[in-house]
């Protein structure tokens, strides 16, 4: 829906306080320029294409621990999320706001009280409802002499090569900061600064952090070739470097091959700390029609790879094909994954897809009798017709791992046996 407004006033007194506030951020200049450009067109038509979408989610997570005597837990929660996007006013500036509620239907935690994962953990360990804003940010864009410029400022769900706010629960995690981007003929540059984070199980809009995270990156694509590089640093916490090269080519009208190699390096930035690690990840995928089969290999060296930047698991991204149920990134570990999938569109079921994988890790340093493996399956179906907007999915993971720290009887926390079933029901309706 496109809305056209004839603006007959040129008064800007009410906008002065807002302009001063925005000017304090690095994006303020870009936003101010966009507002000024819109003001120049005050006597002309103002165009925008807003949207409002309501999404209902109903998630059931069941975990069955097989090791250490066994323990079961499940989390059945649901939620309602409203997403408003103004579009770009006169193709220049806009706003995005997301608000949501998540509440427990039936929570049965582990013996230690943990297990409420879609909602906040309550005093009775059964889970408390949460609600609030997950996103509230301004966005602006402009093209100048063939260069595409864009930026955002505020609270949003962010994702880069080395950082990601988790979106795997009913409500998504988010971060506060700003993002600047510039693109020209297949090449893109970007900069992000994060000054606060909010977890996926919190009601708060933002929690400020002592040390900001700064990320700078670039990527380039040309005729099947793709290159990416990113560097992130959070003082007194950690810094990460990520490189990726990928190439895809067609074999014939129905088949193609995708290849990529990735490299990651992390180092603690804490005083008097020498913790560091790096990984090498190689991947190959063969595509035939609506089917694919892939092979991935990951080698971790110099230490256990910690990709969290000190924020925790709600704001982490291990950018490897071996980022599965667990991260196969222990020091010295060699890990392999074989995957495959099929989209049933040519069988008359366009919305149905099925992905499977099997992974194995061994040779980790500092762990005696180490071994682990997992196999998993993810089936999803998106309805069409009168049920368009409704989708269901089922994730199953069978994870088995064993070993103990060298010279000790302690078992690393990521080595255990578990069966996981997760059911997802999502229904979205566009109000306009």
C-alpha cells in the first residue's frame, strides 16, 4: 500500500529537538540530510509504503538428557509479535518498530531449575511471561553518483559475519547501536557499533554495556565469485577476524556446485590474557534440481573457539558449517558434516522441504577419550491458499558426546548425550 500525503506546511520547530538528538550519533548527519531533503519537497507529494504484520508463534521444545542419570525438560510457550515498517518516506527515511509478548503454557524444567528457554526464568522455575519492544530504529538510504548509502540507528536484531542476535526463540534478542553501509558495483563496505544488548528471554529494550563492540567489514561479488572480510573488537573482551571466499558454477541446466573456504581467528582482549583460537572451514555442495548434498570440514587450533565477544550465547555467531546443535570448535578438534536436503515443489508440495545432516568430531586436545557425533533432521511446511501465512516445522537432533579433561575426572559442559525435539507453529497476517 502506497500512501501519498500533500504537505502544506513548512514549519520545522517541532523537529529541532529531535534533530539535535540525532546529531549526537554517527548516523545523525545522514538522517538529518534525509529529513532536510524531505522538507525541501514540503509542497510536493510525500510517498511511503508502510506495513503492519501480526505473527503468532507456538513453540514446543522437549529435551531428553541420556547421560549422568538422565533428565527431561520441556518448554511449551507462545507469543504474539507486531512488526511495523513505515517503508521509506520519499525513498529516503523510515522507521521500524517491533513489539512482542511471550508467555508459558507448560514449563517442566530440569532438576536444577533450568529449562525455561523461550520465556524468563521465574522464581518457581516455571517461567514468567515477558513483553516489550524488540526493535525500534530509524533507517535512511540515498544513492549519490552511483554509490548506494544506507544506515540505521536504534535497537534492532543485527547479524554480521561474526555477530548475531539470536532469533531462535519466540522473541528475538536485539542490540542497540548504529550501522553505516556503502555499496558500489558489487562491492560493499559497512561499519557497526553496538552499545547495548538484550536477551531473547528479557523484557527490557536495552542493557548498556561497559565496552562497545565495533565491527568493520567488506564483501564483493562478481559472476559466481564472492569474497568477505570482517574485523570486530570489543575492548577488554575479545577481537575477531573472519575471511571467506566462495565460488559457484553451473554444470548444466539442472545442476551446479558451490564451494567455499572460511577462516576465523579470535583473541581475548582482557588484560593479562593470552587466550586465542582459530579455525579453518572447507565446504562443497552439489545441487541437482530441488535437491542438494554437501560436505564440510572444520579444524580448530590453538584453543577452544569462543565466538561470543563476551556477550553470551544470545549474541554469538560461529560462522562455520560445523555450527550445529553444538559448536564443533574444541582445541585441536577435527570435525566433519555430511548434509542433504530436498524441496518437494516438483512433487506438487511447494512449501515442503526436508534437510538432514550427520556430523562427527574427534582428536580434541586436552580431552581424554574424546568423541562426539550428531545426526539431525529439519522438516518444514509453509501453507498456501486460504492458509497462507501458516507454517509448521519439526527439528530433531540426536547428540552423543563423551570425554573428560586431561588429568581430571571432570567432563566438559558441551559433552553429554541428548535427544531434542522442537515443534514450531507460526502464523502471520498482514494488516496492511
